[in-house]
C-alpha cells in the first residue's frame, strides 16, 4: 500500500507540523512495514498557483480540454488515488492553511475529475480513506484557551469531503509560541493521540 505524505511548512527540519506528520507516518509504518511513502514537500517545492491555462481548462466542458494544463493536476490526483492513507502536516497561517497547501488543493479539487457538481451540491468522486492531519500553531484556536478563529479545521474538513475524503482526523499542536511547558504538553498529547489513533486504524484494505 501507499501512504501519501504531504507537508507545506517552509521551515524545513525546524517545522513542528512536518515533525508531527513524520511521527504519524512512522506509527503507520509500524502497522504496515511494507508501505511505500509518496512524499510531497510543498514547502521545499511549492506548486504554481492555478494559472490562466489551468482555469480555462477547468471552466471548459469539452473532453478535448484534457490539455497539458492538467498534467500537474493529473499527477497530484493520481498520487491521491494510489494512496491507502493520507498524512498532511500543516502550520496555521493567518487562521487558515498556508498558500502552499491551498495551491495543492486548487490542483486536486477538480470538477468532473474528483468531484461532480449536481443540483443538490458537489459530490466527491474519490473513494474515502483515512486522512491524518498534523496542525501546528503558535497560539490556541480550539478549546478554553482559544483566542482566535479557526478557519483551518472546518475548511480542510469541507474541501476534503467535497472530493470524497470524509475520514479526516486532526492532531493539533497548539500554543507552540506560549513557552516551553505549553509546547511540551502539546507534543505529549499529540503524540499520544497519534499512537491511539494509528493503533486502531484499519490498514491494508485495497483502495478502489
Ligand atoms: C505567516 C505566519 C502566520 C501565522 N499565523 C498564525 C495564526 O493565525 N495563528 C497561530 O496560532 N499561529 C500562527 N503562526 C505561527 C505558526 O502557526 C507556528 O509558528 C507554527 O508552529 C508553525 O508551524 P511549522 O513549524 O510547521 O512551520 C503564523 C506564523 C507565520 C509565519
């Protein structure tokens, strides 16, 4: 089976969200030692924003519009389709996801390819599978200590559900700028949550 591992912090080896996502992947590999990792480091190798050619291709209806403009999008969607499990590491940037992750979303959330638009709304075309998301933030966005809005969690939930991915679980690392004690407690809690979740995850089922 494949695990798709996506990160988007620009901070390389200093990134908390990347580190926690690597911890998630390690726990999954304990369960599935022969798993292949497909790695997308969007911080190190950012994707282009949706450009003119891509937008024309998305808005077009003819089958022949399967043009070069979709080459990158097709590759990224095939990576998603081939993965039994998806791990994402993301910082919170200005209450939501960094633009590096948004650029990936714009490539993979594609009408007539990963979702269908119907009079009743958008219907996802990808088979569901587990998605585990590590989120690092300087402050708190959930719980009693929250002093800021959270547009990251509901956004990722809604956009992933749009393409069919509903089994999404978040692992927050909150308050990383609130001192060493708060950060250490956040790490301990997040790692425990990951261990518990990874131990229960049904792995190895073929992806349709
Ligand atoms: C441009 C920018 C915007 C940020 N916005 C927020 C924010 O809205 N809320 C928050 O709690 N922390 C915010 N932070 C702090 C980061 O979320 C925090 O440093 C986190 O640990 C970064 O994760 P990383 O180490 O994986 O890059 C921001 C940091 C940067 C650089």
